[in-house]
C-alpha cells in the first residue's frame, strides 16, 4: 500500500502546487513541489516504517492544512 499512498500524496501535492502557481503564491508552490519530490513513488526517499517517517508524514500534512485555511486570491478576468 505504500506505493499507492505515495502516488496519491504526490499527485495531490502536484495539483495544489499548480493551483498555488496559478494564484501567484510561489512560496506555497515551492513547499508542495518539495512534498511531491519527497513522496515520489518512482524513487522513494524513505520507507513508511519506523518513528521518524511517521513524524515526517505528520509534518508534510501541515502544508495541506495550511493551503486549506489560507485565504484564496481571485484573479480578475481579462477584459
């Protein structure tokens, strides 16, 4: 199941990264790019067993929560 979890987290991070880029929030996009690289399902950076990977998983959930609670920026339509 760890490959499926990595794929889902990496895909979610990439989707949020593109949304952040579209909104002009480049720092948040960089954080999600790092999360996507960290959870890369092709070349795993860590295994999910042990104590420190659990802390890493918990720490990587913080940007997702921050992206949900941060105010969104609306773009004006091109006229």
